């Protein structure tokens, strides 16, 4: 017999998949999004009598043991008109919801590393901190030949939000960027 390194089961069953999905209170569509599968795959797994093999076996073990993890990575309901996704490559670092009219900001961090969070260790930034963050994701106001850069961006004046709309807050020296959602 081959010596085992891990205690991961070789397969899972339709019943185990359904049980974990129901424990997490997710629809088949939501569960499919969570595990990176299609809804039809989840339907087939849950309706079948065959053993299901592959990475889903380990993922089910983890989700069954740590169901609160799903709540930690869930995207909260959008409460303000503007949502910004502060990203590092393809990793969501911080969600920033903004009500510009009333100057209110709410955030949700998804990473533990303070260097990857939009506001570092600050959990409740104010509007001034938000505007400073925006400006930090733009070229400096004092940049030489700034008017030429603004012209290239087709912008009439220096406005950090308008610059981020054009550049996604991308900077030459890092892999952070911002996705806007209205």
C-alpha cells in the first residue's frame, strides 16, 4: 500500500456536497461561484451517484470545518453610490464604498497584510483620508509637464478621481489598481 502523506479522502459524494452547500446556506449558483465551477457541474455532482474526485474534495473538507470563512470573503451589500475595489493583481484587498455627496466612507478589508490595505490599519477612514488615498494613486500635482499628461488623459484639470477613472489608479512602481463600480 502506498504511504499516505495527507488524510484527504480520495473522493466525495453528492450527499456530502449538498450538505456542505446547505450548511453554508448557498444556492447551487452561489456555491458554483464560490468553488470555481459551473452551476451545471454542481447540479450534476448533486444529482449523481458517482464519486466526485479532484480539488473539490479538499475544498469541501475545509468549508465543512471552517464555514465562517465564506462570510469572511463574501462581498457586502453596496450601501453607497460608489464602490471601489482596491486590488493587488487579481486579489481584492479593500472594498471602499463612498457617498461623495454626504462625504461618507465605509471599507471592508480582505487581506491581513497592512501594506496591502487601502488605509493600512485604519478600519474607519474619514472622507479626508479617502481623498488622500485617491491622490496617492495618481501622479503628483507637482509633476513636471503635468499639463501634457492631463492632455494625454483628455482631462481639463488635475482631479484625482477623474485621473483614476482613466488610469485605474495604476502606478509604474507597483501592481495595485482600482476598479470602479457605480
